[in-house]
């Protein structure tokens, strides 16, 4: 879907990708509550089957009926503009890039900086969110209230995706991503000592907004740095770095098993975030040949 959205939008790509990726966070807000309801009325197996059936029908029907790969296939143009206007608009941002060879992509500094930066961001997102409900329960909230608060964080993340996407259309994407990282760092610092509803609400807003910028800005940054023609290839290879997110679960588990607290994992995530921020700020756009030669 990110490739399709990038094919359809150039000038408004950030906003479009922010809206399209907000569904990731919306699912994090809705699905836990939906599953909580199912588990109160059905067995675990029945609830899982119902969730899979409903999700499958919605995903496949929507993809088949609504998703179109490129505007040109439908007789339309990028951003809904006339072809010449669309090209002129794209030219205001940067010349359309020709296709990069794999060797050129792997040699570019931007590829490694962006890949490593996002690889270091995701452990914090998945680690914190996976254990957020247990964290709230340990503080003293009921199981139901803990799930509601976790859903609120995911809901704020959905708004964050739209916000950061819109900001990427207006400002340097590197600085926008760095601001989203800073929000996550500040949120984790609040979570260290936050035991009141007020402080946890601050955490939900800060961390929720920040984590919303991770998966929404990655396709924006990939398209911004490598161009529309290279987006699918660059995004696909950069996505390999996202496998590092699994370390977030391990760090949370080890922190709790060894020290009886998640705080040491949070410290590790903060270090990862700060390194990721430096990598993003230091990323340089590759010198890509103009499509016209």
C-alpha cells in the first residue's frame, strides 16, 4: 500500500501516507477492545477465528475493490493535477530520479543511516506497547482500564501519523522524524516515574504522538531521499532493518526477569532513540541522476 500511495502522490505524499498508515494505530486502538469483548463471550479459539474471518473479509474486499497501483492506469495523474502541472510540481521539490542500481543504493550513505535509524526506533515502539497493559496493571489499574489506556495510546498514535505526515510536506523530513523521536524519549522519561493518571496521560500523549511518526514517516523518507522511481526498491531493502524490532520484546523480558522492572529496557530504548536521531540528522540525500539523463 505504501508503494501505491507514493505512486499517486508527490506534493501531498506526506499527508497521504500519514492518513493511510493511521490505520495501523487505529487497529491498535480498536482490536484490543474488540478482542476483549470477544473473549468475554466466546472461547479463545472461537474469538481468534472470528477475528481472523472478519479481518480477512475486510482486508481482501477493500484491497480488491479500492486499491489501484498507479494513477496512469486509471487515466489520471499524480496529485490529481494535469500531467504538465504534476511534473512542474514535482520539479519544485526535486527532479524526477532515474532508477538506481542495487549497487548504487547500497553504497549510498542515506540507505544505511535511514535503515539503521528506523531499525533502532522500532524496538522501543513494540517493546513498550507490548507490555503497556501489564505496566499499567502493575501500577494499580484494573485489567479493563489498562487495556483502555493502551488503546488510547494507539489512538493518539493514529493522530500522530497524520500530523507527522503533514509536517513532512512542510519541513525537512529529517528534522520532522527527529522531533517524533524526541517525543518518544520524553514520553519514556515520564513513564519512569509516572504513577498518577495525570502523568500517565502525559506519557500517552507524548509517546503516542511520537510512535505514530515511525511507520508513517519511513515511506515518506524513502520517497523523499530516493524518488518515486526508486521507492519500491529502496523501501523494500530498508524494511529489512525492521527485523531488529524483535529485540524490543527480548529487552523487555530480560529487564523484568533480571531486575523486576521494565525501567532498564526503557533506558536501552532511550539510547537507541538518541542514536537514531543522530543518524537521521546526519543522513545526506544521494546524488541521483535526472530521469532525462
